């Protein structure tokens, strides 16, 4: 029994002595990815009862020591040795319990449960019960463990979990909840990303160089990529001019018809070309009729004629319809005398009116 008490006091000292170092208790913001550790454990060992073998050995507290290695964020391994002395229930015999085990643990590093990190372990244990009156009981056991770990300060680590041990010979089952405190050594942390290199400052231009040939030296040129031949100001920037275009096109229709005559396709194509060259331009299409027929009918007919020209521009020349506006003027704006056939023919028309402008560089 003296050995047991000495061993227990030593284990408790391992667990409790670092308490004075916990002023910075809490998960470290920067977690190590690999390290060694040594520590102590206290667990409550619940052994399955068998009168022939254990004489109804009661459950007992058992201290243990361990050494472990965390290889990376997912895998670690641990070797542990523990022992305890305990008297049997039915007589005054003492039983010496000892156990050595090897565990491999799989860590869920991406899971955080109330600042703890869970793991699942699988391992082997060599279990031995020794008394003065009978041969030792030796068992090979497979163990499964589930636990959580929490970093305490820079070097300490708390480990709480549960082990389930099964005898490989006769399937006896032992249970073992535990708590351990470990000290981490040789910690390695994730590599910090290298800062992006600062771009080298652009070279200062020589005061006598004129790279774009606009007559302004690079040291004073605020527009260094001026196209050749452009006229520039004192700072080397192109002088811009506003170029405007105004086009009016009359498209004449047959009597009572909304079909665009084929002979006007070339002229309509010119309108489309201007609209492509001047992407901000807008087109107005005004439909007109002669005076034959009622005013209401002629109003509808004039609108249909304007819409017909719009369809040609949209479907034949792929002009965006949002850039075209149509309006029917009816018979209200004749350009010739409706008293003659020739005058009425001129009045059956659609006027295409486009106004556009753009800025261009003034040339030298």
C-alpha cells in the first residue's frame, strides 16, 4: 500500500503543481500543429467483476504517466503506464494493478466544442493483476477512447475522456473515465504566409527623354502614351475636339403601304453605320402620310411606317431598339402639295433623324 500512496501523491503533484502557471489560461490564439508532451493522468478504473479471477475487486482510482507525440493537426500517439494497489472486498488480500498502453488518436482539428477539440483513439493495453496468493492475471486488451483537449496557456494542455477496454481472450470489459494534464515540448507552429513583395518603384524618367514623341519630355508628360500625330497641351495630354454629325433621311412608301422599299436599304445601312461609330447616339423615326383617308387612319398608318423602318434597323443591322424612338405624325406635316400625285408620294414618308457627337484628338 505504501507504493500506491507514494505513486498517487506523485501523480497529484504532477497534475496540481502547474496550477500556479495558469494566469494565462485559455486557448492560445496561435495553436501548435506538432509537439511532444509528457504528463500525468488520474482515472476511475471500473473493472468487470469475476469472483474466480478478481475476487470482486472494487472500482478504484488509478494514476498514470504518459508521453505523447502530436505529428500534425490530425494524428497523435501516446504511451502510458499506470498502477494502483487495492484490497479485495471479500478478504484482506491486496491486489496490485498495472497497465501499459499504446494509443493512436485521430483529431478533429476543425471542430471547436466550447473551446475544446475532440479526438477518437484506438489502441492496445497490457493489463496485469497481481496478488500474494495466486498467479498474476495477464490480459491483452483492445481499447477505444473518446476525449477532448483544451490548450491552457503556452505549454499546458488539459485532456478529458473515456476509455472502453475489452479483453481479447474472454471479452471482459473495463471502463475508465479520466482527466490528464500534459506539458507540451518542442512545439511547431503554422508557417506565417510570406508578405507579398513590395513593387519596385517605377524608374524616374531621364529629363531629356520624350518616349511618345509628342514634344513634351517624359519628366513633365502627364499623358505618356499619346498616339503619334496628336496635338497636345503643355502637359503632354491630347487636345480633344467634339465631332458632331446630323443626318436626315426620307424613306418614301407606296400608297397605303407600310413595306419599306428595298431601294432604301443602302441608305438605312448608312444610318446604322453612324450609330455603330457613335455608340451614344439616338435615332428618331417620324412616320408621315398624305391626306387621303381619315385623320385617325393616317395617324395609325404613319406610326406603322416608322415601326417598319425600326424593324429593319433592329433585325437587319442589329441596332439596339432601346436607341430608337418612333412617332407617327399622320398627315399633319406635309412637305409637298397633297393636290398632286407627285406631292402625295413625297408626303408618304419616314424621316430618320440622328444627332451624334464624340470627342476626337486634334491632329498636328
